C-alpha cells in the first residue's frame, strides 16, 4: 500500500457569517469552499469533518446547495468524505448523509462505529442530539486491530460537567487508537503530550479566535504509522491582539501616534488581512482614552493596505493602563485623595481590599442568574491587580476634581 493523505477539519459552522464584514464575498460558507479547494489542491484521499460543519440543525436551504456543490467537486476528484456530527449539527448532518452517498457519517445515534477505509480504520461517535452530558467513552470498546487507526470525536475535553460530551485525556491515551482528531474547541493544537489534536475552526469566526486558522494535513507513508501532522492555513485573514505600551504621552495625538507606530511594524510581516484588537498598557492620563480615541462609526478602521490584504483596527480596545500619579507626594497631603494614596502604598491594605473584592465577586457568581458564568479573575494575585487598577482610577478621578477646583 502506498501513501495515505487526509485533510481534517471541524467547526466550519456553515450558516454563520464571520464578524469581518469588511471583506467582500465572505459568507458563512466561504470556509467550506476553501476546505474543498484545499482538499483538491493537496490531492488527498479523504476529507474528514469532525462536527459542527453546519451551524444550526434548523438550517437546510441556505447550506444544502453549497454542500452539494462541494461534495460533487470532491467526488469528481476521487476524494471520499467521512465525518461525525457535533452538537450544532447533530440532526442536519444525518439528514444530509441520506442525500449524499459520498458522505459517510460515523457513529450516528451516539454509538461508536468503526469503518475501514483503504487500509486504515476510522473510529467515530456522533452527537445524537444537541446536548450530551455523559462521557462517550463510557460505552467505548477497545479493540486490538492491527490496522492504523484514526479517531474522530466532537467533545469538551477536560470540561468536567458539560453538556458537550465531556471527556478526559486518559480516555484517549487508553483507547488503543493511534491518532485522535477532535472538534468543538475553535483553537487548533495538540492536547497535552498525547496524540490528540483539536482541529480548530478553518476560519476564525470572531475576535476571540486569534491566530492562524485552517486544517490539518495528515500523512501516512505506508499505513503503519501517521508520519506527518501538518497545519495548513486557509483563512484569508486573522484576528490578532496587539499590546501597545504607553509612556505617559501628553496628549491624544501622541497616544494615536504611538499606536499607529506600533501597528505599522506589522505591515512588514503580515501576509494577509489582519483584524487588530488593541490592548493598551503602561502609564497614561485616563482622560486621553475616551470613546473618541479611535474615531469613526464602523467597527473596524481600515488602517494600512498590504500587498495581500489590509490591516483593520478594532475601535473597541482593552486597556490595563495606570494613571501617571506620584503616590508618595499625594499621600503627604490631606483629604480623600491622600487617604486613598496611603492605602494603595500599603500592601496590607491593598491585600484586604483585594480579598473583599474577591468575596464580592464569588458572591455575585453564586447568585442564581450568574451561576452559569465563570468568575473573571483567576487567583488572589489577579484580584490584587484588579483592585489596584480600580483604586488608581478612583484616585485619578479625585485628583482631576482637585485640579478642577483650582
């Protein structure tokens, strides 16, 4: 037997439009078309889809024709298509497979299934409905097949209590399957040290899906082992976060020049369109960071033109800046500002403030309406950081009031 090549992807979410309206012709099915193109370009033996190919079980007419077109092109190229259903397409994927014989869905109904394809064994499980709280491996039967194997599962690995088929890393390492490719998490990459990979989404769907997105090209030279697992980038754009360190600029124009200077450096390396979300750090007068710092009405500002795209700047930005305050000098004064400055300078006072903040935060999330949410800070140091930032902002406001009365 000769070489085997597979293109593997997940979480295409056909029917959902990526939040990049500035790119002409980009629709909810653009990623699917790009995946099909890549499969044909790389001359793979099969395209593997690991769930959430369609964004919603209620979708039919808006995706049917596009899936038909893609499957016809793959069939003409001699490329088989295998997959498992995820939580978003648990029903529609099964219905589509009835009309498209070239689309083989493994594990329908929530039962593990093994299928042989050209000398390798595919192992898969599909969501029987949109929510599954049990671990699919509770009903997994390990076999001692001599064939090279590939496992497919849409799952919340390490998710604890979850409605999305929660699993543990030990489930995969003890499965006897040579390689696992997973769906559900949109960030691609290897999980732990095991032969387990999240495919990620082929196109980033919103600003939280930063970095390169695409698919995995998996190759076996002789069907004895998986020799190469390569990520190939497919999306014509990336969402990125860029940190700009402010240095106590005196006015808004200087802040803007600092930002554009940093972003201009990206034009030397960028090979495609970038959507940039700023994270401002350092020291700056908080009055310079008003809503009009990044002017305009559109969500994204077209900042620089590249040979292969554009750098867009998100008008919404994050900041972890500190106001330019001389705490020692303020503490030597009198009044509320001096008292607050003394507290900020006193580590014990700040620690008590952070503890109070942490308790209030935890109490908030224990309230019924907020129980599904996760607390916004990770540990005591994070609570201390937030408490200090907020105390400095209050102190800056107090000092602005003092300046205004002079």
